[in-house]
């Protein structure tokens, strides 16, 4: 017995067996199987016993109509003769007739007495008859004629025997059907339980805290394998996210500890050694600048988190992407010139179907241009392009810098990644993470390529593809 | 063993019939044998081979108290006589 408290308003828990999906499937199987078997029996019955019944009724109806016609043609004597003739020629010994006058006097037929308690003209009824020392069943039809009452019937002994045989066969067949249905249902239940067991065991393992469990696949490629594969994909994704989360936590702890410690050390040193107010003030300003940098890193992290969570999607609006890109290019052109670089643009007048977050897109492009300027040597060229590929909008920033080895490109999009060659340069390692998050927020992706494949240095080309909305 | 089969079946095969005493059929005794013999004798083709043969057999069976078989033979004799009449 479970001691779990029952919440008010909730339905009582059904019995354990009924909670089993396997059992319910089995019940469904029995129901379908039984309906099919019943339908088959009904058809069989209708085609055999039913056909015999219909044949008997048709025969009696025709016979009665013929006798009524004979009465109209030849009167009572003709009708009497017709009945006697029919009885005399009945080699199968199955016909039943009785013709009585209005006063109850018997005129013809092979029944000794008029049955009691039968209906009016046109009535059909079944009765028992006694002949040859035995009792049989008969179906009888009553027709009334002017001054006369007529019964026409057929002995149904043989039909009753046949019906009994059929009923017997059907009863045993139904019994067999139920047994097979029960066996089939038990097999279905066992099979379902057997196929669900690996998934349940995996889920229990995960619930126990071990994320390494995966659903073993049977290789049959059926629904259970698809469910297992989907669960495994989901678990892989969760494991990857958790690893990413751990990495981010470690990176935050590692990358922010140093500037905080440095700022603290500077302030402490100034407090102890500052000769005058001016020196103390300068140290404090330096400390504030360090803390601003730390604050910017947190702001960038928050923006990435917002973009990844899709929280900014509500702010989406139609925008003129070339104009946004021109603004960014104008701002960074001066910076490129200061580094003796050239910033070229290849932007169309208009790009249709762009709906997005203007600020985030501007920030992403600014990050790319900032990176490009940072890594491109003096005299190098930086290029900003945008184009409509039909299905998507692509924005690309290329530079003639050292580029990025292919094996580092996947990591370069992670938070706080710094290539070895760039550790001496200022930066937080969050720029490309934001670019990727913004691209994904806009239904696209960010891809890193060689700007000039085969050249040395190859440069870097970052392509952001955006979905057309 | 048969009762084992027929027991559940008889329960399933109940047919609603009138609950009065069985109606007595009159065409299964010596009296009806005699009626058929007379009817066969009056038939124009009673002397043809098949009707005559069947009629003799029927009379013999009826005389020995086997009314059901005798009546069946006499009816077949009458059918044969009728067929002869129609054919001839």
C-alpha cells in the first residue's frame, strides 16, 4: 500500500494493472479481435441459419398465397383438395396444414386441433408438434379466408438440428477466439514491457544522477528504437549543455579572478604607498577602469545569455540591414585607417525580408569588424559584404590577418576562448560567442572560413547567415 | 461426451415457441396409410411400374406397423404417378 498523500480534487489512482499501457493495449487487442470474430460469426450465422429461416418463411408464404388463390378460383372444395394433394405428395414429411370452418369444424390438414392463443390473420408463430412418437418444432403462418381459417407451416426439426450444430460450432469457436485473444494480449503486453525496459532502466539511471546512461538500441529501427535514439540525442544535448555550463563557470572564475585580483592589489598598494592625494586619485581611477572592464564582460555575458534564451525575440522588427551595416562600416572605417588598414564594403541598396533585433545585429557586426581590425596587420584589407542567397541573408566580414586553424574554429565560438596567438591582445574572448548567439537567435548560424584559401596567411572570413522571416 | 458439447449449446439455442401442449399431427398413423392407399388406387397411373412397386412396398410397410416408412413410400408412389400423368 502506498502512503503517498492524496491531493484533494485529484481522481483516485486506478488499480496498478490498469495503469499499465501494456495491459491497456492488450485489452484493446482483445476488443478488436473479439469484434472481428463476432462480425465473422454474425455473417456466418446470417448466411447459414438465417438463410434457412428465410427460405422456410418464403416457402410458407408462397404456399399460403397459392392456397388462397386456389380458394378464390375453386372455393372451399378446391382448397380442401389442394391441401390433401399437397399432404399426399409431401415425400419429406415436413408440411403442416389445417383448414377449419368458422364454427371450428376441421375440414382438411394434418393437425388434429386448432392451436389456442394465437394471433389474428397474418400471424407467424412457432409451435411444437407431435408426430411419429416424437416432438418437433414447426413454424406456422395463419391466413383467414371468408368463413374459413387456414394454417400453413413447416416442420423445422432438421433446421433446428442444423442450427444447434452451428450454435455449437460458433460457441466453441468463440471460446477458442477468446483464448487466442487472451494469449495474444499477454504476448503483446510482454513484448511492450520487454521493449520499454531499456528506456526505463536508462531513465532510472539518469534520475539516479549518472548522466552517462544511454538507451541501448535493438537495431530494428522501429518506434522504440526511434524513441531510444531521440532520448539519447536529448541526453547528449543535456550533457553537452551541462559541460558548457561547467566550462563557462570555470572560465568566469578563471578569467575574472585575475583582473579583480589585479585591481585589488593596485588599490591596496596605492593605499599603502601613495604619496599624495593626486597619486591616490589616479590609482582609484585606474581601479574604476578595471572594474568597468569587468562590468563590460558581465554585460557581454548577459547579452549572450539573452540571445541564446531567445528573450530578445519580442523586440524583433523589420529593419534595413544594409543601412545597419553601413553605420557599422562608417564607425570602424576611422579605426581601420588609424591602424593603416583599408575597410571595403560590398553592400546592396536594400535587402528584403529582414526582421530582427537591430542592436544585437549591430553589436555582432561590430564585434567582427573589431576582431578583424585587431588581427589584421598594417596595410591589410578588411571587407564587409552582405547578399541575399535566395533562402537566406548572408553577412560576411573578411580580413587578411593570420586566420584561424580549422581545428580551433569550433572552439573559437565558445565563451572565453582565446587563441594562443591572441593572448597578448586585449579582449575577453566573448565576441564570437555573441556573434554565434545572435545568428542563432535570427534562425541562422555563424561559420568561420579561410578568407583566401591557399594563401599565406589565409585570413579569416566569418559568415553570419540569417533566416528570412 | 456429447452432453459436454450440447450443454452450453442448448442454453444458447433456446428458441421462443408457444408453451402449449404439442399439436398432434394426424398424418403418421394407419389411418393416413389407408387414405394414401385409396388415393393411389384412384390415381389414373397407379398401375404404372414405379407407382405400383412403391405403392406395394408402402402398403406392406404400413401393414407391418412401420407407418412412417410406409407413408413415405406411398407418397413417393403418388409423386411417381403424378409425374407419369404429367409426362404421358
